[in-house]
C-alpha cells in the first residue's frame, strides 16, 4: 500500500513538471523566434501557442497492490508536434492593419484556397417537381485546342525555263488573220496567251486570231509549269497589219464578153478593185507568184479608191488553156491577193470557128 501511494505521488510530480516545462519551453522559444524577427522601429507581430491540456490517469491498479510494480495508463489531449502531418495551405494575406498601440495585425483571405481544377461551365439550371435545383454542365466549354498541322517538307521546283515562239505572221502582214505556234523546254508546261492589251488566258499551240484591224499588234505568250512557276521573261511578237487593196475582179474576167476559147491574142481582161489608201497600179501575169511592189512590170494608174477597167493582155505563144492572174497595189506598196481566170487559145482559125459553132449550139439546146 505504501509503495502504491509513493508511485502515485511520483507520477503526479512528474506530470506537474512536464506541464510547467510545456508552458515555458515552447512558448519561450516561440516568443524568442518572433521577437528576433519582429521589426524594431514599428509594431511587433507576436504569435502565441495555446497551453496544452494536462495529462490524465485513465487506469489505476486494483487494490490491494502486490509487490510487483503497478501499471498505469496515461492519456493526454496534446498531440505529438513532431509527427509528420500534412502541411495546411498558408492563407493569403489580404490586408495589414496598424492598431493604436503600434502592433501590426494581418487579415487573411479565406477564399484564397489552393487552386483547384477549373469548374465546368453551367449550361442550364432546371427545377424538379420536388423543388430541387439541378445544373447541367457544358462539356464543350473547355475544348482542347486543335492540333497544329504538320509542315510539308516536299521540295519546290524552282528551275527556270524558257518559252519560244516558233511560228508567226510576216511583218508587215496583209491579212486580217494571224497564226502563232510556240513551245516550252519544260515538259508538262501549259501556256497563257494575250493579244495587244488583253489579259493572259489559257491557250495552246497553235493559236489563231481573225478580224484584226489595220494597225500594230502584239502577241504575248508565257509558260506555266506544274508547280505554278511562270517563265521569268515575257515572250512577245510585234507586227503591223497593212490591208492591201480589195481585189473585186470576177472569176471569169478573161474575155468576159466573148467565148472561153479564142484564136485571138491579145485577149481582153476585165479587172476591178477598191482601196481606202488609193490604188496606184495593177499587175497581169500567167505566173501565180505574187509580185513585189517594186517590180517594173506594174502598170501605173492615177491613185483611186475604186478602179474598174477592160484592159488588153497578151497570152503566151502556143495553143492550149491559159490562166491569167491579176494583182493591185496601193500608195503604201501593199499588194492585194490574186484573182485568176482561164481561156483556151487555138492556133487555127477554122478549128476555132468549129468550136465556136458547137458552143452556140449547146447554148441553144439548153
């Protein structure tokens, strides 16, 4: 019995020492830590810990106590400060105030909690029959960004190439039509053409134009390869259209008022033409080759916008069919197109008379 009492007293003494130590030790350490960090010139910020609750005896040994050492259970509401507990998030300081005594106090913002996952957007709020509200969230509100498309690393064809005009009308030209041919050294290339001030448009070789005015003209062409690259240099052809006199001579102009066969030589030919610049001469020949404006065989006439006349022409010697051609030229030296007519020449007067009677008979029968 005495041993039990002594043990109880010893336990009470140790518990009281522990209480005084817990009151002075941690508090003094906290005070010293705060005082050491507190500013000297202005106010002081102090932080005091609450005193821990006293230890309690929760279980006593039954009486009578034997000679064996008695066992006691102690309980305390104080937790082990050395235990590894998860740290609480430090509250954000929203304002610092100074009191009349010079002490500083800090106000914390309870709403500044740890960042959380962004809340989904509410797309609709509905009310049920029981009066409860339910919210529908929009899953499309925070859609991920579209992926960036991959950049192509395919090589680009930048090799230069040339376009060539391979065929064109003469300069000057006496025709209101023009025909062009062209080519490109790069396989698979397409072409774009333009006439005078017109814009480029798709074309192919050959390219023809009609109804050209009597003036200067420019033809342009460029090639475009499969990669959309164009010929670096403009390819063009310039020419002048000079319209010659219009040859209005009829097809049967040789011996028009007589038979298509004759023994007479020279024969009479009926020729005619018009020209805005004025006709200055005509040319008769049995050769179909167009004469030059400087040929000495031209027959000169006074300049006229319209000309019509029956003129003599000597056929070549020898019997047979003869073809006669006629041209006209204007004051600028432009030569018209040719018109041709045929006649049959006999060397014997009798044969010629027989053929003439036969031709008359055929006319009377028809």
